[in-house]
C-alpha cells in the first residue's frame, strides 16, 4: 500500500513490529521511514503512543531509528509524569509546550515529590516550569 493510505495500516505495521519483533524495526524503518508518521484512529503516531505508556525501551528504539520527538510525544509523557521517557525526548531535541504539559500533568493531582521531579527536569533543559 503506497503511502499507507489512511495511515492506520502503517501505524499497525510499525506498532506490531516494535511490540513483537523490535530487532526488525531498524531495517523496516530504513526501508519505509514514512511509517513513523502514520497514525492510529486517534491521530497518534507510534512514538506518541509509547510516550504516553512511558515505554522507554520502545521510545528509545524509535528515536534511534529517526522518530522526531514532537510536542505531542512530550505532552503525552508529561501527562503521567514519565520522567525517564521525557528525558529521552528532551535528549533527542524535543521542545515542549510547557504550559500545556504543566496544566495537564497537574490535573492528575500528582504528589509533591513528582511535581518537584517534573519541575527539576523541565528546568534542567531550559524550559521554565
């Protein structure tokens, strides 16, 4: 299917590969890099989905294969305070919408400790939390 019309087909292919055959992902993405842009029915890319899950192993794999750490990946990781995932995304050059991330994160009423962690992480990358 050229261009992965509707994009969900490409999302499903990449999602299945990272879940069940991660060793094959680099070759798959080298051959079809546009799979990184394919989305599911909710409009999420595979990177965004696994950022929300806080799955650092898959996020790291996708970033190493050329995935771009976009604002939505950071937003989804921020929602649940996935510090390690955020660290990967920031290290890869991701830039957050700080106010959106902060507002969403705080809506889940996190602990004071988790708030301090997020504050420290964002500030250490120059993002005024």
